[in-house]
């Protein structure tokens, strides 16, 4: 049995596009995961802690037979393999992988909340997510309606990073 899930990738230090490529290749190679769609790569201003470099962000739709917990463990393992160090909330990082949705499943556990609890507040999540799931609803609202409520003025497609990621995954 396969479930549609949506993931968000982000990073702002080191070779972020390279980290995305590595993460996507690891997801592609993982048992129980098929990449269904990739967004473009977006350059976005930092959120939370703003005194840091701009981020690159992207989203993907996957079909998976993994449970939400197993998918989280896979994402965390990919982050660790990519050199992710968790030392500051909302701080600089080379790679972050978040589960945004897992079909219509609702989970509220200390280390796993689905849908992602702050996705609706973040243009850097919603803009890429709209590339792969235009009709998706979060909290009963469509992505375009949610985006219209946010300041997305600093969210722009990074054509160079997008082309690099797409070329590497062909």
C-alpha cells in the first residue's frame, strides 16, 4: 500500500544544491519510497533567526509504503549522512528535511507532528509545495489562499540551483 507524502528540503550553508541532490538520491534509492514530483528550488530569506544567509528551499511529493515514523527516521538518517548538525533552532544548516503531509494522517507526538505545524506560516514551504501539489489543502485552505496571506516578496526561483538539481537526477 502506498501513501502520498510531501517533504520540504532547506539549507543555507555549504553546497546546499549538492546536499539536496544527495538527499534526493538517497530518497530515490530507499526501499518503500518513490519520488513522484519535484518543485523548483527557491531562494528565500531566513525565518526565525534572521541574521544568517538566505536559504534554498524545495519540496517533493513521494509515494511511500513507509510508516510516518519510519519516514521520519529515514529523513533524519539522510540529514545525518549529509553532515547535518543540530545546534540551534532555526539556525544555519546545510540540510533540513521536513515531513509536511502524510496523506490525510494527523499525528501530534513530541518529536513528530503531521501536518507540519508551521507550514501554513511559511512562504518558503508553501511556494515550492504549490509546484508539486497545487490542489493540496492545509488546515482547510488551499496553498494559493495560504500564500496570499503571507509576505512572499523575498521568495524567488533560483534557476541555477533548479537546473543543477534536475540535471543530477535525470
